C-alpha cells in the first residue's frame, strides 16, 4: 500500500529546487532545440550519402535532378546574373569616381562576383526555384502516400528521392555560380563601357591583373557547400511533411527560409575559414 | 455461437526471448512461429501510440489464407495504422505480427524488404506516382526488382490491364495519374500491386470517394482478384454494404481493439454495442434485426 502511494505521489520538491529546475530547463532548451535541428538534418544527410554506395545507383534519377536544378534554373540565373553585374558596376563606379579611380571597376566587380555575388545569388535563386520545388514535390508525395508506396516495393525512399536531389544540387551549384559569374561580368562590362564610357583596355587590364584563380576556387567551394545546405534543408522539410495541402505550403515556405538563411550564415563562416586557411597576399 | 468476442488482454506484449523473427521455425516453442495452413497473418497484443494518443490497444487478429478478410471500424479508429503495421511501414510500441511464421517486428530492413515481396498494397487514393504514366507505374515493381526486357514488362502490364478491364480504355498506357478517373486510378493501383504476383493484397479503404456504381465495380474487382489470383485479401473499410458483399471473414476494430470477428452471419448476429451501432446506422439492418 505504501509502495503504491509513493509511486502515485512523487516526493515533494522544495520551491527553490523547482525554480532551479525551471531555470535550468530554460537554459538547456535552446541547446537541445539546436542540437535536434541540426541532428535530424545531419542524420538524413548521412543516410543519403551512405545510400550512394548501395546498389542500384539509378543514374537516370541523378540526371533528371541535374536537369531540373541546373538546366531548368539557367534562364533565371542568367537574367539575375546580368543585372547583378550591371548594378555592381554602377555602384562601384559611383564609389570609385570619388577618388577618380573608375578604371578599377573591372577588378572590383570581378573579385566580388567570383567570391561573393555569384555563389550567394546563385544559391538564393536555386533555393527559390529548385529548393521550393523539391519541398513541394516531396511533401505532396508524402501526403498522397507515394513515399509509403515506394517503401511497399522495398525501395528505400531516402536512396530513391533524397540522394539524387542532394548530390545533383551540390554538383550543379558550382556550375551555376560560374554561369552567374560570366553573365555578371558581361553585364558589368556592357554597363561600364557603353553607359559610363570606361576605357575598354583599362577595364580588361585591371580585371585580369587583380583577379586570380583563387577567387574562383573560393567561389566554387562556397557554391558546393551552399548546394549541399540548401538541398538538405529543402528535402528535409518536404520529406517530413505530416498533414495536408496546408502543411505542404508551410514546408515549402520553411524550406526557402531555411535554405536562404543557411546560405547567408554559412557564407560568413566560409569567408572566415578561407581567410585563415588561405590568407590574402596583399 | 461460432463468432468470437475478442477483447481480452494479450498473453504477452513483448517479443519472446531469442526470436528475432528472421525466419520461420520454432521460436521457444511458440506455435505462431510456424507456418499455419489456415492463418497467414497472426497479430498478438499490438500496441501503438502517437504522442498522447493510444491508437492500438492490444490488437489480436488472425488473417485467413486465400480469403477476403475485412477489417471494419469508424474513422480514426486506427484501421490504416493497423494495416501499415502488417506490412512493416510502421513499428509497434509492443506486440507481435507473424506472417507465415516470421515475426515482422524484429526484422532488419533488408529482411523486411524481402518479406514485403509477399505483399501488394492498394492505397486509399491509389498513391500512383505522378511523374510516371500508367505503364511506368504498373511496371515499377518489376523495374526495381528484376532485369526484364521492355517487351516482357509490357506484355505483363498489358495482360493485367486487360484482366482489370482497362485494356480497352483509349490511350490508357500513356496517361498520367491526373488524367484518370477515380475508378481507373484504383484499378491501376491494383494492377501495380498485382504485377509481381503477391500472396497477400492489402486494400486501404478501396471504395472511399467513389459513387455507388464505381463502388460496386471495385467490390467485384476485389472479389474477382481474390478468385482469379488466389491471394489473401485484407480490406480496410467502413462501407458496410461492401463488407457484406465481399467479405469472407469480418473483424471489427473499436477503441483500439478487435471486438468482434467471424463470418458475415456471425458478425451480424453479434450483440457487441459498437458493432450493433455500426451495422444499424449503416441502414443494412433494422435495429432489431440480427439479434439472437
């Protein structure tokens, strides 16, 4: 009898101890939330990468995703790239004109495009277009039981759906960043030469003198990382939808927000890492 | 009285020691661990909770080999959850599911994958892959499991389309799921489930959302499939007319348990209040009819 009553009535806790527990709970909660957030995505990424080494490989699914993420995004990447290059040149010329140094516009735009603008803007564009598409498609497949159907045929949904999307986006992103670079430079060149009448020779000379392969390597590595983070964010949101159409919409919104934030936050840390690992000569 | 009121607590809700369930055979003398000629699937003490919701509360159920077994119950009673457990799509909190003497619950992913080849599942809304046409949908299990030539696959797909009365539908092979009617989707879903010749077919509310004529057609399709292909059918339904039309064995799920099980006559004669309410509100029998 006494054992039953002690099980039903837990021992009394003093008010101080109770407050201490609540305080510690508040203190630990953000850490557990953060660990949970990154842990769940890391587990999914781990499963997706491990599935790469299991048969069958289904090359066609990888090519389909490369087509969707890469070829499908080309028009928007080129459009945004052209105007981003032109706007960068415009801003650079305005600032450089104060010091009468407009001739450096080619170098300024070249470096900023290679290291920052191309990978970040291309990443944001891919998040908006392909990331949202992935989250919506996977979410719809989840709520219409298509993912369950895959499982009934003994097909691993992670291997079939997530691995191709993550790998394709990661591999395609540096290419997209390079396209953005090239088209952005064309935009900067056209604006500088035809609208601001900067000397063509000086534009090209300063660009080739100040930019070097390192800038493009940094940009490509960043784009690779952005491709990984944005695709994991999008796939995680879509794959884990529970409910109906409303939840699919919410998952898509969360995928775009999480993908964009992950790009901008990881950009900061990548810059820091590159400054430490590969310091500038000047 | 031949029907059973199955409402007693299970003898054991944990796995017997030393029975990982990776193959049929005696597991500590457990009779469930041997292939039974009559019962193909045996469920004992199945429990499942989702957060605070205790959906399945010790399910005991036997599925008869080669017959059409219907599980009825109201919305939200856990019928689909139970069905997903049978195929290993969900893992129970406790309890056992034996399929031909193999404990499904303890299986590894790869063993589960092999066991799933015994099953075909027809989903409530067909769950056809939107990115594929009808032929690609039906052939999907063959593409994933075997290295058949395109001609062989097409032959098997066309044979099934004809047997399910879809062969004469104009341009059916190239149609994508949104271009199909509700009844056609169900048939294509059934064809996909049947293409690899499963031993057990699971139907998740196959007549939901269909008009009475389409419902009757789907019922006939289930009946004919059971007869022609000799499969064990497990149908989840809350449609009482369909249930009594096609069911060889009917079990009722209420409040997380199987409360009645037996043939249609036995079930109709049951006095269990949940079943009486269900049968009477369906309009199939008058309130006094069927009482012993």
